[in-house]
């Protein structure tokens, strides 16, 4: 960010205002629902949750430069910790805030346990270890039926309890105080948590720790020579990233009222999240948010709308798979990634350093810089 | 390995027999994983790219093999019931499908990865994921969403005699008889030929190789062609051996093959073979002694354990990051 | 100001959409009732759900899309995503919320997967929206003490029943399958399941029945339905020398691969599979030569060829309109839509609670294709027909009615 733009009111506040006002205005949501038959507000809630997950991943991959291919596992761990702590089948039955804190801490702790012995591995070896851990987690959730209820998932995860003080302002805003009937409660909960995370990361980014992360990403050896404890710095990034993923998982389970099944936390999810942050711009908080908005929005909103239009137009009475939009989704997704990497590898809103690196013409067939990363 | 749970009830002599049976199945499956893993490892060795699309090239290869078998019967009147015709037909498939996969792999490299040679590593990696999605979609449109049956052409007669306690069929033998020579030929190729030497030189230091007059682009193209051909051969054998193909098989097999490559030390050709065999064994012994539902988890636990103690894989040499 | 252009454009766009959307009809059309279905329409279950949807369409066409003076429209919703290739919790939640929110939606036909029903049931329950499943067989969705602790009350936050189903549950099919196995002379079985709600549930019930009937259960393993082959597992099973292998699972969770790996390992005993494998796709994926005359399939209801009277007429209509034979569940889609139309006629009002009440009160229903039946207090059908079939010449062949 240039010094000049820092003084002007940041444009993000305008977006935030739109997001805050959107559900309260009611009319846009209703109109969109009538046109598309999709509750944009509800889909935005999921997008906020995935944004928290992606921001966590961005700390590990974007800030610190460690390729993490198993973030979905920590998302799942958060969801299942929440499930175990809240569902009626278990004796704990804690409230939402306690579950949120413990899911975040639990996922962070597991991240540290995985990271401590493996973070010294070189880039791609670390990637495969995280991938492997992701798969092991999925199978463990699936097979330890006595604890996780296997593929049935733990349910029902109760909604957070509303403080009595909230009922009056909610009534005043026209929001029904029932979490499953009015999407806006989860909407604001997820948006609020996302805001907290964004502010936290914005501050961390420019702190001593944040600069240490970037230093490790740029050149681990030089950073170590400057007195940075690489192991500890990497581990802190890993813990924070996994913790945020756990927090997103808790929110996910609470919103769905179920932990869903273990397959909701598979490698595919990790890859999609990785694509989100790379598309948006590695190492950039704004970029990550945009990436999630575009990719998840495409999958959850644009694709069903297009499918609905094709169905409604009745151009495909015989059910020809070539004429079903959803059968082309992977192709579009894949092409978008390829074109993006070809023409704008630094992402849509890149971080300043990464943009400088990516646009610099590097010497040699592979480039010395590429080697160091 | 965990103590034998299921076999505990059986007496010791048949315990050994069961163990041998699992080992045989594991090694046969492992040879297949190894063949796919070689493609990963060769590409990684040269351009340090985890080629996520490799498994999907393999998947399209098996769809092509399936389509060819049908087309040959329909248009050429090929009799897939007669042993000689089966042998010849499989031979033909083993030429056509690898050629197709090699061409596909080279095209992907030229169109997608080549412009990114100078970009940092994540850019080609994400492109590879993108290519994988595109190829998977092609497979979905080509073969449909459901599992497809691949004709069972190879005899299930036992080669050890019908009365033998161990089961090792002509079909199992086919896998070994095709994969092992391919691997030996590959090793010799890389060790002795000019192109093989150029590949090794490029893998070690592309800049220096270029300065020594090696056409690095051609070497990279040749590597992709070779990796694709291996995947194509694996695709034919896989179809004949497992008898099911689906558009998602590339992902799962690719994951195992990639794991095998890393396990052995990525970039290392004997390492990929060893890694494939270890994974095949881990799966079959895991199924026998730990429980079928834990097999996949077990593969990755072994992977993590090995990497913690040998951070560069089983046969990989410990290299320090260049500064 | 260029930085502010995108958000300003966004706001302008939202405003425009609001204006356009607002000009449409407000608050729904009083003459119109919408029936929706939520089924996995992408991925591997598509062949089955296609025929369910076709069954629904036939029922609507028969009544000229009219019931109780209302015009009926039908929307076919997907609870699967292309990325997952199967149903997802998010898509099912979104569908349920969408149905609750749309004032025209009076009936929700679904789900195909029992796991999905667990997620949408509580949401629809709160809105008193009638949910009719053409395919869920997990007993816990309706029957106390037959599923997990707390079921089915946890799916009914209002305490009232809003979920009914057309198919007999697994606690009938599993045990009747075991009894049939005994009749076939089976003394030793090995049981596999796909580790999913449906497959594991039915396998467990099968095992319990086997123990009661004195059939030896040699072992029970869950498979990983994403694995490519099961050769080592088959070697293990071969060592146990069973007379029959039971697989609690579906075509999509590798039923076909199990059948062919058995043959490949030289395990030539019988194989028994439940209704989720009762579809052409199962024979296709297994390869007919691997299942002919050794694969036994249980199915809730009669196979299309065996149907008489209205059932026969349905099959003929289906073949005439869509060409090709209906899969096993098509008739349940048809029956579900018939029940939906009857409930609307009986209620005679565009009111969710009234339609729900009218539906639960249905007794001796005979307008559909399944014969005469009623709903019991849990919302289950009183129909308990389970048929036994064998695969012969690459076709399902009806053998007998089980449990009679």
C-alpha cells in the first residue's frame, strides 16, 4: 500500500458497509432469491467461513511460504471437536464460545504436533506430509466410529445461545431470534469473526513476527543469519494457520448443525482452498478474501443458477450430460486456474513483495530465486 | 508391523502361506504404482514440478484402452476370445496407448508448463492442478460418472498349478512380466544413452547443462514423453488387471504413485520403484493384519514416519538447499 | 476515485437487481403450489435419481399438474456438487432452507441418502413442511430404538412428525436377507460394508439376524469405498472359506469391484447385496460374467417385471414415455408424488401444516402403484414387501417374496 492511499479512507470500508447493510435491507436478498432461487445471504455465510479457513492457510503458504496441502484436516478437526463438545450424545454439551475456543486451540495444538517433527523438511516433502496427514485424519474420523459416529457425522450441533440482552436489539432490527429460521444470525456471527481475524492478521502482518514469516519465505538462510529462530517462527505460523482452520471448522459445524461426514474434509477441499489464495494473491489478505469470494461463489452460487436456467429453459429434455452445466464445472475451474497462472501468476491482488518477484525476469531455465523458495 | 490379528487363529504354517499371498498381491500392485510413480519422479527430477495431472493422463489412457478394445471388436472384427488375438491385441494397446499418453503429456507441457518455466514453483503447481481438473472433466464426459467395467481378457489360470496353496495367476504374471522389463529398460536408457545422460545433467543443474550445449527444452519434452508413455503402459495393465476404470481413478492412483515417488526420494528412479513396492506391500499387509478400512491411512502413516526419520526419502540423498 | 468504482458499481447493480426482482409477483401465487425434490443429480447416483425424477414427472402428468384446485409446479433440485461427485451437507442444507423460504413450496420430496435426510429433516420440521422420501432406509430416521440413541427425536425439534417414507427400512431388509441366506443353505458368511450410514447399518442388522439364525459370521470388515481394488481382502476372506459374502453397500461404493475381485481371487461362493445394488449400473460395473447366477439381491418392493395392476401400468407408461426400463426406485418416486398430490387435494388449502396433517392421516392409500397401504405413527409405510432376486444372464430375475 502506498503511503498516499493509506491516508485516504480505505475502500474496504465501503465493501464492509455493503456486507453489513445487505441483510438488513431485506429487499435485495428477497429480490435475488426470487430471481435466482438461491439465498445469497446464506451462501455469503459459507463464504465468510471459508474465508477464515483460507486466511489461515494464507498464513502458512502465503506469509511463510510453507506449502500446506492438508488444511482441510484441521478444518475437520475443528468441526469434530465442536461436535464432541456440544452434541447431546456426549456429556460435555458446552456452549458455542467454549467450543470455538477449544476447537481453535485443539487444531492449533495438532498443527504444532504435526509441524514440530516435520517442518524441517524441504518444501515439497512438507507438502506431501501435510497431504498425508490430511488423509490419515479423514480415515481416522471415518473409522473411529465410537467417537466420531463414522460417516453419519455428529449431530445435532446446537446453535449458540443468544444473550438475553440481544433480543431487544434483534427485534428492533427485525431479526428473528431463531438460528435455524433466520440466516442473518449466522451471517453476522461469521462476518464478525471474519472481521476479527482480518484485523488480527493485518496487525500481525506488520509486527515483528509477521516480518519474520516473510523473511523466512524470502530467504530462510539469510533470515536465520539475521538471528531469526526459523523453527520457532515456522511453527508459530503453522499453529496460527491450523488454529484458524479449526475456528472455521467450529463455525462450519455450528452453521450446518452437524459435523457433516469425514468426506467433507478431504484433499479436494484443501486444494480448492489453496487455489483460492493463489488466485486471489498469495500473502495478501485482501487477495485471499477476493479469491474465496470468486471461487466458492462460482461453485455455490453461479453454478446452481446456471444449472437452474438450463433446466428452466427446457433445452435438455433428454438429460444429455453434455448439456448439463454441472458436468462442465471442473473444466471451467481448471481452465481458470491455468489461464490465471499463465497471465497473472501473482494473483488478482498480490502482496507487494510477491508481485515484485513474480514480474521480475529471472535468469536461467529455472531461476535462482525459484530455487531458494 | 502390528502383530497379526486375524491370522492369530490360524496355525503357523498356513500363517506363512497367508503372509506370502499378501506379499505377492502387494508386490504385483506395487509394480503398477511404481510404473505411474516413475512418471512423477522423472518430471520432478528435471523441473521440480509435482505434476498433479499425471494421474489423469493415466486415467485417460485407460479410457482409450477401453474404447480401443470395443472399437477393434466392432470395426476390425477382432476376436478377443482367442488367446493369440488377445496377446497381439494387448501388444497393440501397449503401443498405441503409451503413444497417446506421451503425446498428451508433451502437449500439456508445451502449452501449459513451458511458459511458466521461469515463474516461481507454485505457478506451475497450480497449473498442474488446473490441468488435472480439465482432464478429469474430459474423462467424466467421455466415460460418464459411474465405474466402467474393463473386459477381463487375461486368463485367471494359476501359474503355480491348480492345487497350489498360493494363488498367482496368469493375470498377475502379466503385470510383472510387463512392468519389470519396462523398468529395467528405463534404467538402462537413463544410464547409458546420450539423451539419458542429458536428462541427468539437466536434473542436476539446468543452467550448467544449457551452457554445456544441451538443449534443455528438448530434454524436458523427452522427459514428459517418457513419463506419459509409462503412464500409458500402466493404464493398459491397470485396466486388464483391476478391470474397472472411472474418471476418478487418476486422482486416487496418482496420490499413491506420488506418495511412492516421495517415499523413495523424489527425483530418484530406483527410489520410485522401491516406493511403489513399499506402498503395494503396506496396502496388502495392512489389509491382512490391521484391517481393510485402515489400509489407506496406514500408507500415509508410513510415509510420514519415513520422512520424519529420513527427510529425503528412502533412497534420496540429503541435499542442502542451494544458497 | 477509480478505487471506489467497483464497490459503487456493486451497489448500483444490487439496487438494479432489487428493482427488477421486486417487479415480479409478490408473496407467491395463491393458485400455485410447488413440489420440489432434493436428490443427488450429479455424480454416481444420477442413474437412480433420474428414474425417481421420471417417476415423479409421470405422476404429475397423470393429474395434468393439478390437485385440489391448485396448479402444481415441480422443481428438480440437486443436493450433490460436481466437485464432490456425491451429496454434500451444504447443498442439502441450502435446498432445505430454500424450500422453507419459498412460500410456494408445500412439499419436499427427498432425500436419496439417509445421511442427507438427517440434515434437512430438522430444518423442514420447524417449518412444518412435509418431507416424503422415496429412498431413505436408515431405520433411525423414523423408528425409536432402531437407530442411534436420541433418534428420531433429534430430527423433530417441534416434536411432531413431518417426515414420511415410501420404502421399507433396513431393519426389515437386513434380517430377511439373512433368513433367505439360510434357506439357500448358507452356513458360513463373511460380511463387508462400505462404512457409510446405509451400508454399515444394513450389514449390522444382517449380522444380528445371522447370529439369531445360527449362521456363522466369520468376519466383518468395512472397506474404503475410494480404494481401487480389494484383492488382499479377498485373499483373507478366501482363507475363511465362507458360503456367502454379504456386502452392505451400493453400486457407487464399489459393489461391482467387490464382485469381480471375489472372482479374481478364486472366491467362487455366493454374494448377497441389498437394494442399493438393485440397478442395471451394478451389473454393468461388475461385469455380467462375474455376477451371473451367484449374486443375490434383496429389494424393498417388487421388481418392475413382477408388478401387476397399477404397478404394471406404471412400468408401461414409463417405458413408453422415457424409453428404457425404470430402475428399482422409480416407482417410489411415482408413489411419493402420488401421495403428495393426494395430500394437497385432501387439505384443499395452500397451507403447509394442513397438507402435512392430511398426509399423515392417509389410510389405505391405493391411488399409486404399490398396492394398498397406510402410514404408521412414525411416518413409515405399512408395506413390508421385500423381494429376493438373482442375477441371471446379465438381468435381475425375481426369485421369491421374502418373509412370507
